[in-house]
C-alpha cells in the first residue's frame, strides 16, 4: 500500500478531559475497550485536520479509558482535543486469525446469494449485542444480513471483494 492509498481506521474519539494534567477521556470502539492504548502512535482527526500524537500512557479507569498524550500537559490543551477522532493506519492493526475479519475489511465488499444474485455492497456493520454482527448492505432494497458464518455467510473472499450469503433475494 502506497502512502497515497493508506487506509485510516477510526478506533475511538476523545470525549472529555480527565484531571488537570492534560489527560483525556476516550470513547473507544475497540474490543476490549482498553486495547486502544496498545497503539503508541495515534493520529487525531478533527474538522478535517490530522495531527500525529504519541501516547505517553493510557489505562482503563472505571467504565472509561483515559490517556496522556505527549505535549498535552494541562486541562486547557486537553479540552481543545475533545471531539477528535483517534485513527491509525490499517497496517498497524494486528493480523486476524483464520476466519476472523476486521469490520473495515468487509466494508465495500459485494454480497451475492449462493446462486450468484447480487444482494448489495457492505456499507457498514452493526453490533447487535446478541452475539452476531449485522451487515448493512446498500442497494435496492437496503438489506440487513446477520454475519453468521456457516449458517448465513458461506464464504468471504477479501482478495476477490466478495461475500457469499445463503440469503433469499426477496428478503
């Protein structure tokens, strides 16, 4: 992947300040949520501007994650970062195990039935809290398909950009 085609992945956002020494509260999208602090370098994106930041320290704190960024040493500077998205390059994520996928790798894939009929493209995924994520497909009609390997999802081919689903065309 060239520098011109780098893919940035949003891991969370800065949601508030913590204390008076420049610490920030993090709303993390990672599982578990404190995995976000395993990345030593973040890019903060706010209002279209990106700034590379180095993480000095981070940890879980109750139901939150808190972090200290190098150069952010007081509450006022930390307050300026509220709302910034925390992004990293896709290449910084650990490799997945066999049959595992990052949501970002599934986004944009074409989904077809086992008979080859087009169902749509993966726009995004949703966590349902019920154990199965759901693919949200663009197209007419928009479709919601549970990502249940073996029952519904028959094959995922990242190289071909294709997901095969055992799903009725009229559902």
